[in-house]
C-alpha cells in the first residue's frame, strides 16, 4: 500500500470518543464507549439507520439486522453493496422468488456454452474464471459481451463489443433471433413461464440490423450468439457490474433472465444464471436480512408468516413495512427523518454514495454517528464514537456465503490487535446496554438462531458445513442435500409442484442519462482490476498496486487525438466535476471509450463523482458505467530559478 493510504487508514486498536463535534478523538475504555453509544442511540430510536457490511461474517450481518429491527424498532438496514448486487437480487427474486444465482461453480465446468455479460471475470473474479476455463477446456463455447475487449475475451469464441448502456437492446435482439430461428423451448415456456406473447411483441422491433445500429455489435455476431445459446443443451449466463451498475440495472438483469426462460436454460444441471459478487459476503449479507425489505432467509418483511417466525424467536413485534435503503437513508438525513446511524464496516464518506462532499455533509449533519470498523476510515473520522473491530476473515469465527450460494466456515487464525473485538461481541454487548440480554456464547450460537428462523439454512449446522466443506442453500434438512441448482420445480409435470410461473421481464431499452456530445465526446466506464479492490474500502486503491497504478485508460487513437502519452496527467471533466488522472493506453478500448477503476487515488478523488445521479428505481443502484467526459491536457508548468 502506498504511504499516503497507510496514514489515511491506520488499524483501530482501542475505542475512541469525541466529547464534542469540535474536539479531537480521545482514547476511551470499552465501557465508556459502549455507554456513550447506548445513550446516543436511545435518543433516536425512531430516526435510526443501520449500515452493515458485506465483508463481515454472516453472523455479524445477522446480528446487525436484528439489532436494527429488535433493539431500534426499524427495518432501516442496508449496505454499500446496494450499488452493485441489488439489481441481481431484485431481478432474480422478481422472476423466481429467490435472489441468488441458480447454479454452482462446478456446473460451469460441465456446460456447453458460457456467456460472460458485462464481466471481465479473468481479472475481477479469477477463482470463478478457473471454472470457466475448465469448461472451455472440456469443450464449452465462451462468448464475452463487453464494451472492452477484455482479457476474458482472449479465451472466447466470440466477443460482442456493445456500446455502453445498450444491454437491453442487445438482449432483445438475441431473444428475437431465438424466436425467429425456432429455438424457443416451447414446452418449458408454455408450462413454466408467463408473459411470453407480450415478450414476443416487445422484442419484435429489435431486428439484427436495428440492434447493430444501436449496440454497435455486428449483426452476424448477434446471430451467432443467439444460435449458440439457443441450440445449447446446457448454457450458463453470467454477469456482474457491467450489467447492474446502470440506472436501469434491474431491467438489464431481467432482460438477461428472459433469454434463459426463452430457452429453458434454468432449473437443470449445467444450465443457469450466475451473478458474480464483488466482495466475499455480498450474498450472505442479503441472505441474513441486512437489507430493508427482507428478513433472514430472504423472507419478505411483508409476509406475516415470516414476521411471526422471527417475532417468536426474537420475542418482539417487527415493523410490518419495508425500511429505507442506503440512498433513502441519506435523503432522510437531509429532512431529519434519520438522526443517528450505526455504521458497521462501511465507509460511505469515502465510497458508498459516489457524491463526494454531499455524503460528508449529510454525515456531519447527524446528531449521532457510531462507526465500528477494522480501520480508521473517512467515515470514522466523522463519528462521535469509534469501536475497533476484529477482521471478519482472519480474526473471527463464523461463516460467509459466496456467489454460488455456498455457505463456508471462517475460522479465527490470529488474535485481533490491541483492544479490538469481534463484531458479534460488540453488537451483543451494546444490545445488552439497551435492554436486550442476548446470551450468545459464540458465533455458532448466533448461527443456530439464524437456522431456526431461516428454513433455507436450517440443515446447515457447523458440523455439516465442515463435513461437506460448505453447503449451498436451500438446505432445509439436516440429513439430505438439495441439488446444486435452483428452480428444478419449473420442470415438474404436476402444476402444483411447478408452483408459481416465472414471468418474462417486459423491460424497454432506455439509453444512458448522460449522453455524449461535442463538449463531452468520450464515454467513461468503470470497473475492477485484480489489484483495485482494496479490503479497506469498496473499490479502493490496491495494497499492492500494479505498475501502472490507478489511471484513466484510453485507446491509442484517442491518445493520439489528444496528444497524450502513458504516464501523463490529464484532467477528466464530466457534467458534474473534474479529476486529474494519469494516462494509460489500452488497445482493448475502442475510439470514444475510456475506462478507469472506481478510484483515482493519486488525486484523492472518486471517479464515481463523475457519474450521473440517476438511480435504478427498483434497486437504488446509480449509473456508474456510463458517464460522458472530455479529456484535457494540463498546462506545462515551467519553474524558474
């Protein structure tokens, strides 16, 4: 890690308190710190928000959402992963009733076609990509849909370089071609889906020629993908931020799911839909109920039976309505609806909202802010009380859940430094000070309570997790194991066993909000590199940066057009602001397209700040992938004397 970033985020080793907003932190005992937190939160029980963390264990996330609902009486609980994974969860849940990927990683190795859509998995998800390579080596055909010709595309049979923000147009063209070519699985569509005729009418205008004009993908390439996917016995469709981080991210996901419904590529071995998560426990945070509309086990807060199950276990009545998501909480800070925030492992001042000074101003406007973290983050610097936490992966016991719904044990390897304590212990003791005596002896006791309220996790005892090296949900039995794929019910002959039909998502193509023009002629898109996902903050700079560092990447033609060379600093300006970044030249880019990771730390500024404020109305995800910018050379400075 560079020296500046080390100084910015030192490890927390003891509690810190501030006697007033104008004073500096001072060291405190745990008793004093927790008493202060209890007093601060007690005053704001009706105006409270909880931020949980996708890098913490399942057990920590479970207790965080329980704290919000039971101790503070609110469903206002969420995390910064609202910005990336929420559209996948919402899209899958709307179609199938469950917000998780439908397949296992092992099935990728035994499929016939793999489509990576908006995912450079070789760089961003290298472990998953090893499974993809095994599938390719076994004969699977790989197609990559991405504005950039990424390193993943080097292994592909076909690369579809679409224009940023045209995913739905391309998906509809693929769907239309599948219909026109007679490749629809009519039996599956007729028995297991709804809305097909409406879908057929929706995609009918999206001819190959129109799609080529809108998406920039040659018509033969679209046709090839449609026929490869439609004719495959088994196919896997995988996606990540390139699909979700748009103002219509949930609609993008629905458009991809439609292709699986059209061809029956779901609910069978080797066939499925796989959203790829960025952080190690994104799926687990959702599964544990650390979201405003779901209880543990992905049960709807509005479901009276689900609420009763939790109320019986927790001994309290729960709010029978959805809470505020991350963006809504910050809006409520402006109006006074949220006056206190308990932030566990998140750093919204640095990264979550991507609106720069606005987020900091809102956090400063709170009456009370408590931060529980491993590092002294930007958000911690604004807090009234800071609680030092143990790391969720090396200093804690518990579990996490990966992108294939696999729950795995996490074991404590080392003791946390100084007075740092585990998240579970801190939340438990704080709840006790607020009148709730939670007698959890350890993380396993927390997990067993989760099992009692989540039918999908009931069969996952710690012993079985160790015995099987992890288990996928649903796992309702302590004896049997479910298939590694979801939604096999859709293939049942008996309508009663098939259950609810999977509806086609009737979503229109909508272009990006921030259009390019003569003033802002370059489309900036963002993403991850292998070394750009700092464990300190989402999308942060690397602890071991690549030789190029953080930069803005241009194609050779654009670099020549602007007269810039590798390493030269330029000013990147959008309609919302400017940052300074070094140039890197990448032949994977096309003219008019620039790329950067989510941070430009050399300038200590967020590339996210350049992004339009438009958000997905369903998932709340901002449009980070489609910003119109211009690139300006910086003036040459001459020093005299």
